[in-house]
C-alpha cells in the first residue's frame, strides 16, 4: 500500500472538528449570561452533563473518523492490489502474445529442421532455432549427442554470443549429466543458489562463467539421443515458459535426429559391403569420378589405382567351405586397411575376391611401391582355418591418372589388365600398366 495516497483522506475531518469545537464553546459559555438567575447546583449539573455529552460526542466522532480512515486505507489497498493485478494481467497478455508468435513459428521450425536429413544440417538448424528464438542470440547454445552404448555425452554443435569463448566440457558438466540421468527438463535461475548442485562445481562449470541455464533432453520413445542447452552469464536469464518452449523444440528435434541417424545408417548400408565393411563397387566408381574432377581442377595432380585379387581363392572354399572364404576376405580387408590407412585410401570390394583401391595424391611410382609393400605384408600373413595355418597371396595391377588414362572406365580397365598379367605371370606379384 502507498502511504502518500492514504494520507490524503485524513485532512478531510479538520473543518468538522473546528465547527464542533466552536459549537461546544458557545454552548459552554451560554449559561454565563444567566449566571445570576440559575442556582449553583443546577449550573453544576448542567456543566457536568454538558462535559459528559461533549466527551461522548467527541468519542463518537473520533471513532467515526478512525473508521473512515481505516476504510480509506482498505479501499486504497484494494486499489493498489487491483493495480498490481492489472499490471500482472498485462504482463501475462504480453507474454501470451509472445508465446503465440513463437508457437506460430513451429510449422516453419519443423520444415527447417527436417529440410535436410544430414546429421550436421539437423544439428545446425536445431541450435540456430533455439539460439535465435529463445536465447535472443545471447549466451551459448549447446547440442550434446549420447553414445547409445557407453551412455556418454559428446559435444556436437554450439552457437555462441562470444565467438572467442571455449566450451571445455566436451562430455558435459554437472547440469548436463543431471538431465541425462533424470531424462527431464532443467531450469537453473542462479547456479550459485540452486541447492540441487554443488556450488563449487557449479561456479566452475567449464571454462565459461555460467549463472543461469535451461536444458531439455532429446528423447525418442525409450531412447535418449542427447540434449539441448542454453546458458547465460547473468542470473535469471530464462523462465519456465522458455523451458517449456525448448522442450517442444526438443521433441521436434528428437524426431529429426532419429530420422537423420536412420538415413545415415541406410546410406552407409548402401555404400558399404555387408561382409567386409569396405565400400561397394558403385561408391568407388563415383569416388573415382570425383577424384578425376578434383585432379583436373587442381592441375598437375595425380592418383593411383590398385586392383587386388586373391590368388587361388576357390581352393579355400573347396578345401574348407564357404565360411573359410569369408574369413579370407575379411582378413584381406583388414590388411588393406592397416597397410594403406595412412594414405587416405578409398578401399572397395570390387566383386567376389577382387578389391580396388584409390590412392589420392600418389603418382605411379609411389603407387607401385605401396602395392609391392602390400603384397609382401599379405604374403607374410597367416590365416587360421580349421586349426591349420594357411598362407594367402595376392596379384596386384597398378594404373595411374593421368599417366595411363583420363577416364574412370579406362583407368579401371588398365589396372585390371595389369592384375591379370600378374596372375598369368605366376601370381603373388605386382604389374604396372
């Protein structure tokens, strides 16, 4: 209640008081004009009654004034409360309008998030929407993804007001772990006064000073995919309504992330061989075309192509069964990856027991040397088949761009002919196109 407004009601009784005082004085002095005609005892009784009546009148008047003053104060208090209620309702109306604008953008958010099914694009759009709409482009927005097996968080994407700030907690801090453990929404208005968290750890959360944050899980059915988080250096930066809207966006984001992961797995199945895990023939040919285009653009650029075939592969199947053949193929796949991995190769199972390898930025001479080293490693290896140690050898053909060919088909044919020349020459050898 405001005292300045209440005090205005008090001066209203002053004129009435003066009038009553003047009237009482006039009545009090009136018997003095009849002093000789009135007996003393009667005069005494008159003044006694007059004084008693006057005291009673003033008591009633004062009580009335106090009641009026009290009623005025109560009325002013109700006015103040009504004013506060009106202001609160105005704030709620403004908040509702802001929410309606935000929720009105949900359709656009859904379209934006699902526009591109690549994981990086989904993460980029999700963090952008949260950082812009809820965070107001202030603070830091972080997207963590959860490993389905180890249940560990990994920082995948961030949006930051301060571009120079660094998020050191790549696996999350105490707040992120709380969200993952409870799989629930989290609002922290001030990290220094929230009893749920250790104050010392909260004050030292990562490399950045964090005073307030909101975070919500990215969950689909019973699967915890990760979490989205907004934090700020000042306390009280977020409200319960902000958290509710973040939770809605996370629901949309979880579906988009799940679709993205499913799309990624489908894509990987389409370009990887089911047995060896190496790339398929179709994918290698596409990469071969890209490598040719890249080499043409860069000028004076080159690469080598190896065609690798297992010698006497049919004997493994005939002598030990088809499972043994699979073991041999897997073993060669591992040797190819281990021996050539440092040269950023594109390794493909080209068909049956035949493998093809692209070696970027590798001229023909170096390609032949790497092919010979690979042949030597394979020849020195042993495979355990039905408790027997068996040898394995390969024949390798080498061609190079642009030395031997300018097109992918011609390059493959040259390497394939060189490989058959190696076989016809006695196997377990390297032949250069």
